[in-house]
């Protein structure tokens, strides 16, 4: 019988988990999160009988620390090898893993599972602002509508729905999506300008808010959906619509309910998996390793997350 990925040491024991995380976050040895000291002669690993797992002490500032400090793992009572299991599951599941599923798997409270997954989504957010289409390639841009805004009156159209704008670089396969307040030229045009290189070829549908900003790029291809057109040679928005199909299947089929104040973290999760998928040469294990590198400096508290 084939071995499971979860038979790996980092998923089975705390010793294996700490060794794995330290190797990825400290490739050149421990770094003190208090003072930044990285002189290995001035840092020692504590090895007392009652010393907690992975504890080091910095001889510069005289303070103890572990690899958890300054990361999404800090102050968590959940074992590190369980953290790594959940990170791998969220990275390997194309449409996500529900809070209830994590709760059942870890035998924990729903609050713990919910907070855990939000911290992992925070690690998945890249903050990369490198312009798309810098080599003159095609960049598809479109918006979609999902769910319902809290307190909004349901009317014809999309004003009561939550709004998401996505950009997909057709050549690199990278995506960048964000939550919108309104679908207007005033809000969308600055986003397009900030995320596309001027030599890019913009691909959109016939929405009016793309007309003026489209003149600022090397070219602007328009697909006329209202006339029943879905592509005209290379001019199409099928790639970004494919991104939205995965996003909506996950949000409706797996997560089901999401308040607008939390939507940006779910968007980060789908961005991360789409931009680091098999098509661009990233497998499940590599994807989880990339997510692990994003845990540093992104600590969240439950109060901050629930208010966000």
C-alpha cells in the first residue's frame, strides 16, 4: 500500500515538525525574534528535562524564543505538527477545506478551527504588487458578484451582493483578486493602472468602466458578452472566468457562508492556490512549503480577526 503524505515526520511528531519548520524559516540557523541576533555562537538551544520543545536562548538580549515566535503559530496551544497538517490540507484542496471539517479532524472547537484557518489564509496573502503583463502579454480583468452584504436589501441586479475584481496574467498564470466596494470607473480604473504594466494587452468584457482606462495600455481587447460572443481569436476573458468558477465553487460548495469583512482572506486563499498550481509547476508539497514561508510577521489575534 502506498504511503500517505501524512506519514512524513513533520506531520506525525512535534520533534519532526519543529525540525521541519526551523529548516525552512531558519535555513542558516536560529534568529532571535527579540533583537535580530543571528550569530550562532551567541544562541544556544535549551535542553533541560522540563524545557519546552524547540526553545532557544539568545546570549545577546538574554531572552528565550522558539521558531513559533513572530509567526501565525505564536501563542497557539495547537501542536505544531497539527498546524502543518492543516496547512497542507488547505494548500492541496483545490476548493478549500471547511471549518467543520478541520474541527472534526482535530477534535477541537469550531472557534479554534475557524481562527486557525484564518491565520493560515493570512500567511497565504503575498502583498506582491509586481505589474502584470510587463512583457507585453495579455492580462484578463473581470468582476464577479457573490453572496449578500449584511443588511442590504435584495433588489434586481448586484448592488446587494459582495463584489470581487480579478486580474489574471495569461502568460505567467498568476492571479490577483480583491474585494470591491463598488463597481465603478472611479474604483476599478486605479486598480487596473496600479496592477498592469503599460505595455500589457488588456482583455475585458464590454463593461463601460474599462473603456477609458483601456486606452492607457498597448491594446484593449473587448469581448461582447451581451451579443453572445465569448471569444474572438486571442481576445477572450475565459481564463479569468475559469478563476471565478473555482472561487465560486469553493465559496458556495465548501465555505457556504462568508461575511464581507472576512471575504478578503478567502480571496487571498484562492489567489494563492491559483497562482501556485500544477500548471505553473507547483505541486501540493511545494505549495505548502511556500505557504509556510509566509507565516513570519503575520501574527493575528482572535479579537483582531473577528473584528476585521
